[in-house]
C-alpha cells in the first residue's frame, strides 16, 4: 500500500474533523484571550486588605487633607480629598488626585547620587552611600567656614511653608550666610508692601467667606490661587443661596477671559498690566465723590493728605496724587476701560458693606511694589482694614519661631554680608526681600563674590524660574550644587550630589499658614506609607549636617530628629493655649480678627495626637489696631521708603502709583505682547504634569507635542495665520514652535501662552510636550524691591 | 471496469485514512492536550484543614468590616499558634523555620483565584444566601494531602479557576443579574 497525496489529504481531513470535536481549538481560543490579561507589562493591583491612611497633601502650599487607599498597608492605589478636613472638605485638585504617579514615577531618585562625569551629564550619576555623601557636604561646609567664607553657601528652597524652611533659616543664621531664598511668589512683594504700609511682617488675610462684593484684579481664583481647593469652595459659597445672607457679587478684572473671568458675575477686560491704574482710577472716583471711609482714613491713615518728611520737606499726599493724575478719563486711556465703567465700579464698591479688593498676577510671581501698594490703598479707602475687617494680617509664624540661633563671630560676619546681587536700594523693613533673580544674575555673571556651595531643596529653578535660562547659567557657575530632589528634574540634572528627600507621601512634614486664608493655620502631614527607596527627609539631613559641623551650629539645631522639631510645634501650640483644633465643621466666616479662639486641647501629647489624625490648628488673625510704622498709622505714603529712595525723589515714589516697567525689545520687530496664564490641569511648580493630568488637556491646548497659543482672530488674520496653523513665537528671550488658536477671549495684539508645559527632564510621558513659558517671558527687576517681576513680554508670531 | 473497481477499493482505504486522522486527533485532543496544557505544581508546604478542626472556618476566612474578604490568611495568623513547632511534622518545621521565623509570607498557590478583570465579592455569595462553600471550592474537611496545583501554561491561572459559564448558570438559577457590569466593572 502506497501513501499518496490523496491519502495524506484524507488523513488531514480526518484530523481536522476530529480536532474540532476536542477542546483544543475552543480551549486555546479562550485561553489566549485570558493570556492577554497577564502580559508582564500589564499592571495588576496587589491583592489584600484595603486600608485608608489620612494625611496632608504636600504637593502645593494649599494644605488639603487627603485620604489614600492602601493595599496591605504598603501599596497606595488611590488619593481622595478628606471630607472631614477644614481646608478642602473632600475636594482635591488634579495634582493631588494624580499624586501617586509621582510616588511611583520612574524618574524618582532612588538613592544618593554623585556626578562623576561633567556637570549636566545624565549618565555620569553614580550611587554613593548616605554616610559618604554627608561627609562630603559636611567637609565642604567646614572648609568654607574655616576659610572665613560662610556666606559663599547658598540655598534655594521651594518649601516656604514647612518647618524645613525654618530649619534652613536656623541653619543659615548659625552657620553665617545671608543667601537663603525661596522660589519667587506673589507674597514676596505683598509682604514688603504690607511691611511698608503697616510695619508688620505678615501675610494678608482676606475674609472672603463674609464678603458681599469682591473686586478682583487678576488673581486666578480658579486656576490655582493660594489654596486652590479653598478658592473653588469660596466660589461655590458665593454662588449658593443661603437664607438671610446676601449673595456675593464677584467682579473680575483681567485682560484675558480666563476661567475665573468666565465664571465671574462681571468681567472687566483691561489692557495687560494696567490693573493698578484701574484701581487708582477707582480710588480717584471714591475720593472725588467722597465715597471713601473718611472716619477710618482720618483716624488711622497717614499720607492721605499732604505730609512733611523727617527732613522737613513738604510732600504731596495720596489724595493729591490720585486726584491729579488718575481721573477716569486718564485711566480709561491707559486701561481701555470706559470712564463710565470706572465710575460705576467705584460707586458699587462704596455701596457695599462687606466689599474687598483682591489682586494677584495670573502666574504666582512678585508684583511691582507700587502696584501692590495701590491695591492696599484702595482697600484702605473702602474701609477693608477698618473695624469691618475684610482684610487682616496673619503673621508667617503664628507662635514663637524656633529659639534664637547661637551665633559665633563667623556667623555674625557671614550674616552681615550683603545677600549676593541684592540691590542696595531695597527697602529696610522687617521682611527680608527674596531677591532670587538678582542672586542668580550675580552668580551667573560672576559678580561680587562666588557661591561655593549651593543647596536646592524641593525647587526646580532650571525649569520653573521665570527666565529659567538664568538659573541654568547660575547652576553651572556655582562651586558645588547639592540637590535634595526626589526626582531627576531639570535642576538636579545640574547637581554634583543628589541627596533625595522622601516623596510628599512618604515623609512627616507640616504646613504653616494657608495663603490668603483669614485665619492662622497649622497642619501636620503624616507619612501615608513608608519610604519606597533609600531616601532621607531633608529636615533630618540638615540636623545631621549641623551635628557634624559641631559648635554653635550644632547648638542651634539641637533636635534629634525632624519629628522632635514638629513635636515641639505641638508643644508650643499647647503652651500658647490659643487657637483650636478643627475639622470641616469650622466656618472661617465665624473668625473675628483679634479675638483668639478658645482652645479645645490641653496637653502637648493631645495636640500631637489630634494633629496627626487630620485635625488642623486654626486661630484668629491679629487685629489691625496697631501699626508699627513711623507714624503709627497705616501709611499710604510709606516713610519706610525714605531710607532707600533718594531724598530729592518725586513725591509719588513714596506712594502707590502706576509704574509699568517697559518690556525690552523693538516694538517694530516684536509688535505683540506675550502674557502667560495657569490652569489647574497644568502643574507649573516643583512637580511636573503627571500622565493622569495630561489626559485632562483638551486638544486645542496640546495637540500631540504642540502647545496652542491664543490670539484674537483679528490679530491672527492680520498675521496671515489660520486656526491650528503652526507658527513661530519669538521674544527677546527665545524662540519656540507653537500652534495658533483663534480666541476672541484675548485682546487684540496679545498672545496668551499656558504655563506648565515644555519639560526637558523626567520621562517620555512628561518631556517634550509644548513650550516652557518661563523660557519665553522677560523678567524685570522691580527698581525698588529688586524682586523679579513678570507682566508681559514683547513678542512676534509668524507662520512657521 | 478494472479502473472502477480499483477506485472503489481506494475509497474504502480513504475512509481508513480519514478515520485514522479523526481518531488520532480525538485521542490527542482529549487525552494528550489536557496534560500538555497544564503544569503541575506543589504547594510550598502541605497544609491540612483536617488538622485544624479545633478552629472554625471564620477564624481564618472572614469578611472584613468593609465587606472585603480575607481569603487565605497571612503568616501572622499562623504564628499565633505556631510560634514554635507543636508537632514533629516536616511541614510544620518548614512553616516555622522558613516562613514564621523569617517573617516571610507563604507563596500559596490559590486554586480558586479569579482573574483581575472579574469583580467578585464573597459577601454576596455566602451560606446565608444558600450558597455552600463547596459549590465553588473543594471539600477540604477530610483531605490528607493538598491536591496538586495545575497551572494553565498559557494563562497562568489555576485549572480550578471558575469559568464564566459557571457564574452565569448559578446567577440564572438564583435569579441574579447576568449583566456584564455585575462582574466586569
């Protein structure tokens, strides 16, 4: 019998028929579907007991309470707002909700690293032990002190509201360096304005919960202002009808129709950067029509009428200045807001019992000092500082700060040095001007004296500082750069040593004060889970460095651990016996300045237990009945400026006035103005946009890797652009490829660019998306305070 | 005609070839394939439910307050009694020395583990609702050796993992919904 082709086919036919009657095809089809569920790269949640840990979000200064779901106590899977928390009452912003993507990010620094190659070479980082790394830093610190150069050590921290910031202050005072800075923010300039006007070192507290009328000059309430979730809650409170409570009217002034503007009761579009002029125009109407709080002004205000300075010279007062220069017609031509509208706003403002004026740049940067003073003056005129107390002051430290540092000769000498780059003209007040840009400028240009050791803590200036190229140049000039970053960000790429901090979810930390809130605030952030990698809390690193240095430095930082320091805070609260520990039932509207809240705690251990369980300490702000100014009044003409402004200066240099800093560049070549703005879906700060957040970005903001700039359709057409067209954006600081979105919500001649994109570090899901707005904007140093201000940059947009 | 006869005999022979293929495939499909598809694995140690009859089932397998199910207990629970060996058993020696003393969890191979894409809650499937444990799990009361764990080489799941059709049948019997989202959230 021979087996031919036919026999073979018959066999195969039988086999196929037989196979169809076995489980083989059916089972394999089913199993291969299930097989796809178990590919190794497909994430599979750990199984086990689900628990919930309570903590405080440390990703921004907002102080939100969070609850994190954990599997088996060690794998975090979900973050939500704590419904019982006083600040957010269950709300959470996109950064907080995406927070776990930072914890488990592939760009985390998992152990101390040392740069062995050229600075900036990402492949040059090699692991180093903690002991060895700390020895290197301690040796450098000791050496600089022995050489009599303690002031050659500098630090930039992004944590201005944590006890770590106080540890840095204590360390720098005892060690002897004046070069301690925080990342720039709007409160840098308001604190100086407040110090000049009231003589106090304090943050402004706006009693927005009880306001019936809010006139807001640009503060981005819904784009991440102060404590973002609190701002959102305020918005809903204003718009919720409550029996017996009049609804709050919210008027927003901003050139661009931002989210806040679009949700306001009324949006007033002004020309970019002219908000202060509008405020002064409103002040003019209030004064001319005698609508201001005359009793308060007569009793408590200095410099409203003409005055005589210490040298006996006659000076013009605020009234004369405003009546002379800021008539509605003058202001209308500056701001583009009709004179009738200005009068109407002034009358509305005066009619309201609980009116308040709020202000702030759309990006959280320092403001022109005279502009901050203008908004303060307008608030003074409407009586917001009077017994109505729509504005009060919250000191940055609600209780006694750390004990005075022990200082030896070296420390005194070092501290006596001028902060690097700081202009001599900065006003001498209780507040240290945070002249970050002047510092980086001097460092980058090798002026005055070199910086041998630069610490960067929870900050990313190489990306996030306006004019970030300056930070990059400065980092390259510094002797040794030590980064405490938990992530391989743009800045730590230039470090010589990275001593990674625990991530925000892994460390014990605290939040001192809530920006803009009308109460003193303290919260403890307990670790949600134990550290995932070989990292150390920077507070503890500082304490061990102090110990290694010995002498007065070690004496000044005597705590065994950072936790001991935080427990000291709890003890201070218990000892002071003021304020109360609250949950979501606390209503900020019930707080009256100068009326301390009754404590609901007794022992320090009691305070600590409650703080670590998610309660927050709050207290009333101080009453504004004493002014520590030369006149003992609220000064509209700031005599504090006499020392820094030249004696024959014009009268208006002591007072609020409209003083725009002209952007550089040729208006012929760069005919447009670039303004930048923020959004809650874009993280502009120390942490980048997590992938979850990128999912929130609409494709007319980010299309693949291209960011959209907004231009008015008329401007776009004039430039020969079409919607979605690729274009080239050029400013005196740089060039970038963008796409164009025609938006009638920006004024003609203006380009609006979002902040928070254009990273070059981290991983493929973060980097290379859009343009870094900080690289395009121009920083102008305020001639009085020396702070780096940003308002608009000349720009050109042309078809690519 | 010879040609025709030849063809008839070839037809008969053709049936033989066909049947050979058919029967061969059946044999491979029903006898060889099931053994090929699964690998046999031994548990890390032989745990006997029958040796723990002084305990109630709920001492180890219980529903937590939040409604989730504890499943297989962790080594911490074993340590409550087996801090030191209680018998001469080799399995108990392994338990104490290799897991309890080293604070390692026992990598049990769970016969009934459901895939990740299935949402299954034990709280909704209890004896109070008329569903005996043995409806889905094996009867462990008289067991003197744990069964060999058969792992599907392709999917990685146990051979005893309940298939969807079983869930659907029972849901239909009990009048529970068979909508997709009931189990696939």
